[in-house]
C-alpha cells in the first residue's frame, strides 16, 4: 500500500515508521543485551562478595572457637591449680594431726583396714 512520489511520502506509506520502529527495536534489543551483561557482571560480583563473606565468617568462627578453647584451657588450668592446692592443704592438715596424735592415727588406720578387709571378704 505504499504510494511513493519523489521526495514526498504519503500517510499511507509505512516505510519510514517501520524503519524507525525497527531501529528502535534494535536499540532496545541492544540495551537489553547490555543490561543482561551488566546483570551477569553484578551476579559474578555478588557471588565473589558472598564467597568472601563466607571466608571471613569462617575465619571469625575459627578465631572465636580458638579463643573459647584458650579460655577453657586457662579455666581448666586454674581449676587444677586450685584442686592441687586444696589437696596439699588436706595432706598438710592430715600430717599435722598424725604428728599431734600418732597413736590415734595408727588406731584409726587399723580400724579402717579391718572394715575394708571385712567388706572385701564378703564378696
């Protein structure tokens, strides 16, 4: 339906509009491709950031676990020292009592031995 005249187009001619629409569509497709490439780059960057975040979080968790282990070890060492001191105090007190009353200490040891012997003999 195109009526062409030299240097003049009629309203019935869709050629010029089709060319503009085609160019505009081509530009839009090009823009979409650019957007897709940008999205791909953004996704790759996001993936790298997430990986880095995971690595950082893992490192932080490792440091926290190591610090907690060190605190537990220090607490364990302090408890062992306290128990050792208490045990030494008990032994020191027992020695003092034995030195104060040696005969009573021997009789108590004899009675404890007899009771244990009877208990073990009943099995």
